[in-house]
């Protein structure tokens, strides 16, 4: 297949591009490099550009006959979305419409969309399955849900087939050590803790120890980046092979939650092997942090024949630590 990966120089996108190429597919990466990195787009052909540039999109779709499109290019900071909703609706919704419209004009029918558990809002029950009400509580989640609804309408009107994959906590790094997380600013828990261990950050703060969980800290579902990408590849294949048609959506997670304290303890055990340690500080609860967010990914397992390979938290941390150790002088 020839696949367009939008946002292919970012964390998830770059891992996806490598997995596609290693599976024998050809890839064109479109990325404006606002949050992605040129050296992360080492597989496939990189086109530097933005989805707001409709003329560039026309040129790309005139030049290439894409079998499918994967879309990872979104603004994704919840706090920022509260302060600047315009940025989120413009980038995550309007720019996605630009992409969908050029796909429709050129007859490209297969679309894989990077969605999020933030479309669900405060959980009414856990684990969260696809039947859970979608009531986002911030513009980031709302912008993603808008695209999910647009995709249903585009299937009904134009025959565009799509799969929305709602992630819980993407984490880990390329097991071969070529790729990893490079967010600026970093907001994900595991790399933040690892940075505290490597000395790139003074400490890690635990925001609240009074949640209704076994150790009082929040519980999240951590899914390895490789497992996340394998689900995307299976989703694309199910569309291109004609196995599934429509506007589909799946939750992606391991179905097992780990608390913030458990993650800290796992990191401490892994980094201790290299003689490293970290400082933990205490903070108060942050507004809008649910006590537990865990996915029910049964539908993805059954429909896509998806099976996570790196569900163990220690393995996830080890891969992420191998990436972080590039900043240490061992």
C-alpha cells in the first residue's frame, strides 16, 4: 500500500511510519514540524507542510494515488485547549475537514483517525467500552468528537470508510531504540518520571493521594506505542481488504490500570539498575483528573484481531528508559 501519514514526524506518527515501512508499505509523511521532529521522520518521504494549505493537499493527491490516510496531526494539550479553544477547533476540526474533502475529491476511501479517551469525559463506569456516553469536558476532547461525528456523515454521504481509534495513555518507545517521546513541553507521566531519574528534571510531583483507589493515586491504562501502531495497521488492512466498511470506532488500551504510585515504583526499580534514583514531591489534586480511566478494548481485539504484545508495565518503562538514557553519559 501507499499510505499518507499526516503528523508522521511526531511521537505516535513516527512509530507508525516505521511499522508501515517494516511491513512492506510505502509512506509519504506530511508534517509541519511544529511539534514533530525532522530526524524522527527517517522512514518514508517527508513533505513539510500543513493541512491548512489546501493547495499543497491538492498537489499531494494529484501526485500520489494513496490507498489510505492516517491522521495524527492534532493539538493535544487539554489545559491549552481550555485557554485557546480557537486553536483546537481550527487545527483539529477545520484542518481535518480540508484533508477529508481532498480525499473525497480524489476518491481515497480509507481513513484512520487518531482519536482519544477524552471524548468520553468523566467516566460513568470502568472499564470504558464503546457504548460509554461521549460527553467531553474540554475543547480538545470536543474537537476529536466532532471529527468522529463528521466521519459518520462523510461515510453516509460520500462513502468514506474510517476507523477512529480512541487511545488511553500512549507510552513506551521503539524497542530497537530508534524512536521515542520528544514532546516539548512533556506532559506524559512516564517520560516525566524518567526525566527526573536522568537528571533532566529536578523531581516528579504526585498530584493528589486521596483518590478512591488502593494507594490513593490516580489509575490509568498505559498502552505501548508499538501495540497502538499495530492496531492502526490492522484497522487500515480491514478497510483496504473490504472486511469492514463504515465509520467504525474502537477503544485502545490494555484493559489493566496502573496507579501513579505503581508507575513511580516501577520506574525506580528499572533505573536503579543503572544507579539512578528520583525525587518525588507531593502536590494537590488537579481539576478534572478522574480517579480511574481504564479501557475495555474487547471490540478491537475481536474485530481487528488485535493483541497487545507489550502489556507489562516494566517492559514499557524499560523501553522508554532506553530512549531516555541517550541523555546520560554511561
